[in-house]
């Protein structure tokens, strides 16, 4: 509920708000109203009933522990699902590891179709996993193994007498673009790394014209790269610089889905499958490179285009500040608060002596966090390339 982009999306006239809340505030106590039906079978006209168990504080917490772990039995008594069960906990605990492992699917692989003209929240990440070389059967290779890695810890911090055992982390780093710029400060310690291996290869004399090639190997992700939100994409920017570090030429290569809107329809998809090796020959000729001092390669994971950010910020007057305190100001100036991209690779090649400098993860995070002070028009990934290389 504190996601700036999500709150902006809720203001659109064709957004079925009640349906979106099913994933963003999924516990019944978090909902001010319960939906009992639809007027005229219109998804935008829900029949609402006041919820006597509504808890505003709980609503503000968004996706909580209760989302996955708390359920009620047929008598209305609540209990907790845990992976190991417990006989000593001060509340009822039932062991159901399979139930917990399947929880991710509810919001990250929802079945459905376009029920309003521009609703495209029908992700197929689990289907991508099942088609990947990482998959060896349900609950053996699933979301939890990668996104909630095990670590030795006690189950509850305030109960030091409990034994240390292997517990799943609840940090969900994902693609590495945090909800706020402050999130970059903990990204490294939370174990973030890019889902693909990226290399820049000097082909030397192998090609008479095009010399450098960028390779992308989806080694770590058990799903397409990138997955989920249709606006997410990977942008590679290759640019040559003169001795004064001024840009001479630029070429770009985009990996992701391509959509047309109003109504929404997918018109292209060149994402990298799990285990796939992809390459892009940088379309600079030897003549192009002979006039330059440096070749820079930037590979950036974006969740928003410049146009997306403009549409997001334009929603500011309509933001519901009961759901997002100070929301109008946050959305109006979203570029200052809401990261649009994270660097996942950056290298600089000296074309005079062949020396290459590759940014490590710490440097990539620093570059990403620094975007907070850079106006949208000045961000490298939102500058119009003079020679744009189409997605392939």
C-alpha cells in the first residue's frame, strides 16, 4: 500500500480497485468493505458491504505475516501454518510446508484474462519456472528456494532459548529495484545479485566490421528474465566517448515485453528464457571506434519508461491519502522517491590500450542510488538514443 506506482495505478478510471487490493492488502481485516457481487456483472461496479472487522492499522501494513501464515478453521478459530509445526508456541501451529510454498502463486502467477481494457496483471512466472531447467517438481524447485534462502537463526528474536536452525529469509530482494531509494542501503547485505551473467567480448579480428559483443546468460533465474510486470525491461546502452568523456555515439538493445495500450495488448516479447544464452553485437564499426577513446557498456533493469513516470506523476491530485499518507506530494515528485532502474552491469573499455574496468555490485548499487538526485531528462536510460537498435 506504500508503493507509489501502485497508488497511482489505483486512480485510473478503468482500474478495478477492489481486485487489485486482493493482492496488495489480502487479509480480510485489512479491507474496509467486502465485495459481495458486481452490479450488472461490471468489474468496475462492485457491490460493497461494510466490514465490521476492518483494522486500518493492519491495512497500512500491506502484505503482512498474516497473509501467508494465519488461517481460520471451520469453527472460526485462528491458527498459524508453519513449515515445522510447534508444540510449545503460545498459539496453535499446524505444519503445512506445501501450503506455504504454494502461497507465492496466488499473487505472482494469477490466472485470468484482461477483464478491463488496460489491466494486464496476469503474470505467468510459475509457468515459466515449470518450463525451465531449474524445475524438478513442485516444492523441490520453487519460488522459496531462490527468493527465501535458508539461514541459521532462531524463530523469534525475543526468545533466545529457542534452538538455532535453518529458517527461510523473508527479504525478497527480487530484481533489485527497491520501493524507495533508501532501500539501496541494504541491498548488498540482503544478497542481491543480477539474475543473468553478463559479459562483453572483444571479437577482435573475428568480424571485419562489428567488434564487441554483449552476452546475457540467464543462469540464476528459474523464470524469464525479466519476469512479471509487463513494463519491466533490460536496457543495454553502448556508447563511445571522446577524450573529454563527451558522448560521440550511442546504440541501445532492449530485452522485455512490448505492449500497446488502450486497450492493452502484447505485441512483442524477447525476454531471455531460464538457461538461455543471448548475445548482441554492438553495432559500432571499426571506423566508429577509431574516433573514440572509450567504449561504455551499461546494462540496466528498468521498471518504468520516461512516459510511464510522467503518467504516474500526473495522478498526484487523485491520490487517496488515507491509503498513502502524504501521497499527493510523493506521487507528484515520484522521481525523487521511487527508483525507476537498477544497474546490473557496467564496464568501461579504453579503446587505446584495451584495458577494461568492470563495476562491482557495490559500485552498481551506488550508481543506482545516485539517480535520486538526477532529474528524469538527464538520466542516461531515459535519454533518446540517436541510433536506437530495435529489440530482436
